[in-house]
């Protein structure tokens, strides 16, 4: 099933979110406005807003209130992308020029700060301490995840636990929080909030693992950048972790070829060896395991229509090719 | 009058703030904790917290509630310093190594993000939409100010208005907001809130102009870095603006000596010519004018003891040598 088909069922509400995003991002300052608008139009799956909306279907659904949560979470995601780009020396994201390459690193940093603050402001629609605490906590966890990623770059001896903890902070938590806040804003029962949070968390883990797989198996055209970019930048993800564990010789090759300072462009051979080690299959298995856990949570939730969409979305996200 | 003497009158409450800052900054992650703690211990005048506390004396003073606002504002200030350092290539701030030089730029960016989020979280003690809106708005204005500063770097044709708007956003607004939030948290009357806001704004303008003057007249020992650093980095401040307007020849010299890419280390001659142009005296006059406006606002405020302290503080800030 394609994403567009799934989204088709709640197209009108997604349009409301897009419009609200567009209006929210009309920064008072031209440079910031331009930067944010470009990012907005670069697209994206709007996973977090959609999860907010669907989670809210388990309570009292009011799109005019919910949209503030949905927009706030997408803004946090956008801000983190902007700051990621400052960091990753990524010149292409989603095939478009990033804010960083278009303006410069320093503007990108403040644009990210601005978008973070805007996210907080948008969430202030709700006069609720707990919403603010959850949002600020999610941002802090993301920062910790990023700092851990920096610390662990080019560290070829890290273990699985380090990897899982990092992707939890970097990706899964914000999706879990999207579900939880949607449920809170819709006044869903506490146990439903908790289950939705777990559902989002498991989907988020599967999502990131799939992303990490795609970085190895995608084509230049699909990725908008050469494959193996994560590893090239010293970011050790699940397929590589498995491959290095399985093939100590490969670990030695990676260790000596990929360093912080020396250029190394052709990842083809390393990618092929990771594929040959079974690293991709292993990562797919783990991703599927998280997906199954997500389905289990979904199963136990009340029977509302949104369940079907969540099921379709989770399957899409965890097993997508692109 | 020395700062320590003025602070002596409310020493116990400042200690509460320091303790709260210390506890708040205990990040869950070692790198971020270390980074924040170093910054905290590097000191600073804690102007924003003190303004929160004094403003609250015009209403119902409750230090246990107020400390959250005070800490939140100091954290925003700290976060902005951290991000400033990423940008300014400043290797020294307050004579200590900055987070950036100690770790690296990327960690500094996330440390700043983390501290921003912590500031928002701290303010969530108050279940108040308006407090969140004011805080997020202040952060956004600061971002705009920073982006404008970047845009205007090495632009020798900017006018006074550009300068004043920039320092308003970069410095004065957060001090104004400190006063306003202190007053709001203490339930002071609306007109008192407004007056305190204006008072903070005028003091903030005077504060920044004084800072900009000190960058020219300070010694290496006082500044912890060589004089003329602002101008060297292309940041055009009031004394330089005046001097270039008064002495077109000097403008030509500055224009040709100071460029983004070429090294130029000895600022002595340029600094002396700016001094000779009367630029320092002019900036002092403008700073004093703002200070007088601040005093006028103070005059019209109800007679509480805090007025005396505010008066002393404003005089100190606007006329300080260091």
C-alpha cells in the first residue's frame, strides 16, 4: 500500500495541518522565513502530525485544537533536521539544498533555534503544564541522542545497546510523544495514552532501523545522495554493527579505511561486504520484531477506525522501500 | 557602587537562585552536564534573575515560585551564549574556555538546544500560557537579532536604526522580559508590568551600548580577549558607526583592512582613530540617554524598597567600567 492511499482517508485534516504549518512558519524575518519555507516545501511524510491525529481518534477529536500539537511536533522535527544538517555536513536532504548550504551554518543554527521556539509557542495554545513538560523533555532527549551520536562517531567498538538507545532518543521518542500528546489533547483514557505511546515508540524504532537499512540498499536516485553515507560519516548503524561482529576482517577494513580526516569516497566494496555478511537481513528481522510489538499494542487498543490506518501506516513505515 | 554591594541586599535569594540553577543543570548526560556546569561556574552577573526578583517586589513576592522564572531566563541567556560561541569563533568568553573550544562546535550546538529546552521546561512550573508565549517570543526575537547580525557583518554602510534594532533584539528584550515576567509571576498590576518592561528595555539598551564601548576601551586583562574584537569580526557597533560617519577616511581604512577572509590582527590604530573621532563619547551620551529613560520609568513606579536597588543596578550597568 502506498502512503498516499493511506493518507487519502484523512486528507482534509492533513490539508488543515499543512495550511497551519505554512501560516505558522511565516516568520517576521525574511531570511528565517525563506529558510523555513524552503524546508517546509521540501516535503516530508508528516509522520508526526499524522500520528497525532490518529492517536486523537481514540478520544474526543477536535482538529482545531489538535492542529497545534501536530504543527508543534512537525516543527520540532524540522528544527532537528536543520540542526542535523549543520552537523552532518550534509549538502543534500531530500534531494534539495539544505538551509546550511544555501545560507550558511550560522544562519542554519539560528533558524533551527527559531523553529524550536516556534514549536514551543504553538504548543502554548494548550494551557497545560504536562504538554509543555513532555515537549521540552522530548527535545532534551533528542539533544542527548545527538551528542551521543557525535561521541560515538567512528567508534567501531560500540554495542547494540548503544545503537538502540541512540535511535530511541533520536527518532522513536518523538513519534511516541506524538501519539501520547494526540491522546492527551483528545482526553483519551490514561491506559490508552500509554498504549499509544508504546505503539509510537515501537513504530519509531522500526522506522529508524528501516532508514538505516535504506542508507545501504538505496540507489543514488532514491536517497538523493550516495549509499553508505551514514557509515562514511562514522555513524555506525545496525547492518554495519552486525557485519563487523560477524566478520572481524571487515571490521579491520572499515576501521582502517574510514577515518574522520582522510577522504574516502567509494563505499561500494564495504557496502557489498556488509550485504554479504547478512547484516541487512539481520536488521530487517529486528525491525520486523519492533513492528510486531507495535501491532501487539495496537491489537489491545479500543476498536476505532483509526486502528486500521495505524496498522497500514506502521506496515508502510516499517517495511517501506522508500 | 560595586555590584557585590548592591547584591548584598538580597543575597539570600540570589543564593537560592544559584542553587536552583546548579540543580537544574544536572543533565542526565555527562557531556551536556559538564558543558553546562562549566558555563555556570564561569559566572556572570546574573542580571536577568536579579531583575526578575526585583520586579516581583512590586507584587506578591514568593521566591519559591519566582525562582523558576529567574532560572529559566538565566538558562535562555546561557544557551544564547553557547550558540554565540559556535558562531563567533570566540575562543574565550569570560576568560575561560568556551564549550565550543573544549568540545566542539557540534556538541556546543546541541548543548545550547538542550539548555533552551531546559529553560522552557523550568518555566512550565507555571501553568500559564502567557508566560510561555512571552518566553518563546523572546527566544525568537533573539534568533532574528542574531541572523540580522550575521547578515550585517562587514556591512559598513548600515545605519543607526539597524544597530539599535539589533541590540534591542539581542539584549534589551530579554532584560525587559525578565522584568515583565517577574511582575507577572508576582501578580503586579498591568500598568506596573508595562512600566517594568520599559524600564528593563531601556536598561538593556544602555547595557549593550556600554558593552560595545568596553570592547574598544577595555584592556586585554579586563576583556579576557584583545580590544576591538567586535569590529574585527565585522560587527559594527555604535562607536564605530559614529566614527565612520564622522571620518569618511577612517571608513575607507576599515573597509579595506577588515574583510571576512583575510587575517588582520593589530586593531590598535583603528581603535585609536575611533577614540579620536569622539565615537566613545557619543556612545556614552546615547547610553546615558537610555539610562535616563529607565530612571524616568522607575520614578513613576510605586515606592517599594526594590526601587532603590533597581536604581543602583541601572546606574552600575549603564556606567560600569567592568
